[in-house]
C-alpha cells in the first residue's frame, strides 16, 4: 500500500527549497504530495489571493484560518464571482468567493484512495490535512501527471475530465 507522506525524499521532486515554497515529494513507493502550499486568510482581498496565484504560478490558493483549511479560491472563482459580476476585487474578501465544500484526504490514506476520490468527485486537487484540519500539502492532477505511471495518469485524467 502506498502512503501519502511529506517525509519521503527517496525519489525525484519539485523542490523549490529555502523560501518555504512548494515541494513535491516522491517516495520510493511512488507516493506524491506537494507540501507547504501557499495560503491566504479569508479576511484578505481577492487581489491578495490573485497576487499569490501569480507569484506561485498557480490557479488556486488554499484558504486557512488559524492554520486550518477552510476553503480554496481559484482563478475561475475570481473571474466568475468577482470580475463577471462587476465587483471591485480590492473590496471583496476571499471569504466571499472561496469554495468551502472541499474534498480532503489525510496523511494516512494511500495514493490509490486519493486517486479514486479525485476521479469520483472529478476534482483536480485534493488538500492533505492533519486530523485537526491543518493543511500539510496537496495531491494534484499535475503531480500525478509528472510523477505517476503513464497508465495511472491517463486513467485519472480521463475520469476527472468526464
């Protein structure tokens, strides 16, 4: 059984290193997870969230309050819930646009469970949380594509995209 774990450093990864930026860990068993994702507090503005997305070259930022995952906001959320409605992104808070009905996994779940959950719920990202709700990482479709087996990657992408 392959376990999701941020401590596995036996294989390749996307480590950006020193600045606390994202790191993708791949264990010898084939487990993947991007650790230390950037977050935003719900009281920050949509502009703050968009700046983080720009800095991280990402289409999503996770929303945390007191270190615990409370939601996520995507570039699409901003486009549809703010820009398309003619709202001022400098005055709209992340809390107002973030999705809060999230599918998450914990560190004890294996990779197969994570992939099945992604396919079943058709999500491209699964936040990895501790029992207390603290965000420790993310398993993303992109991580699976970069580090997974070709057959596994194809199946996940196909099922998520249906």
